């Protein structure tokens, strides 16, 4: 069964600090995708990154970076020089594919609430 | 077309009443999903449509829940005889048919409160 664990329920940092959000996943699929979404107080899920299981290169996008390690089934997310606008709930998610129906659902972790204090 | 639209944004209802939510996906997306998100949790998959066909329902979807997607365009999610445990955010997402890399787009959700 698919499972995504985000052990950090809430993290509070002061602006300009770096912060890392942890994500550990379980899957029996050999090919899968991992995602990070941001959910601000307004409620919509904002897509941040998608990474497939064959690509273990780390990725950097501005202040955001992601560290994918297949050996430890982890896909961690780091925000460098955090800002107040980064305050939100962040979700890690794993692809959940069913071949006979074509369904491509997502299995989400329980989220990490990030509070960035000014 | 600016994205996935959900209406209403908020709904407060008394226990036992029926409610219906609407989702308008991105027009060229033929796959549509409903998710439910309770407080402090991540979204959980409820059901999936490919065009007008409902191809899968999660065990989370009890008999009081019904979803439709007439003509493969907008979708509705109805909850009959609402219970307090139905209070949650209901999210809709759509993706194109050849979305091998999960080209998902989520709506802003409908927040249901059952009192």
C-alpha cells in the first residue's frame, strides 16, 4: 500500500532562516512520481515540484531545493532564507496509479505547517 | 479558461440535510478527481471520472455520497443526510488524458461545515 509520512507536524522559524521539511514514502511500484504542494490559508493546493523515480538529481528553483534519495525513500524540501510569505501547510504526495482504469490519484502525507515569523 | 472552478466555496448545513457541490474542470481535461481533506490531514482520494464514466470509488465514499459527470464536463458531488463527520474540504482536480507525468490542477475546494 502507498504511504507518505511527514513526521513534522509544525515548524516555526524566523525570517531568513533555512528550513527543511521531511518526507518519507512507501510504495511497491517501481515507477512512481513524488510531489510537493503548498496550501496557503486560502485553501488551494499550489503545485511546487514533480519528480519521477528514475531521476535522483537534486533540483533547485530559486530559494527552493529538493533532495530525492531513493535508498532511504525520502524526498525532502528545503527553503533557503525563508520569508513570511512561505507560511503555509506543505504536503508531500506520491503517485497512486491503477492501470486498469487509468486512474492516477495521489497519496498525500498529513502535511507540515510552516510558520515564518518576521 | 483560468483553472478548476468549485462552487460554492463554503457551505454550512444542518445535520440530515442534503448538499451538492459543483466542479468545473479545465475544458480540455477529460480526467476528473474528487478528494476530501479533513482538518490537519492531507487530501484523500474519493472518486475518479474519465469523461462521463465514473471508473473508481474509494471505500471512503459511503452510500450517502454520489458523484456524477454528465456529458463529461462539469461534475457534481452530492452528500445525502449529512453527518457531522462529513465536515471537510472537498477538492476537485482535473488532468488531461495523456497525463503521463501527472498534469494535475486542483480547484480551491468547497469547505463543508455540518452543524
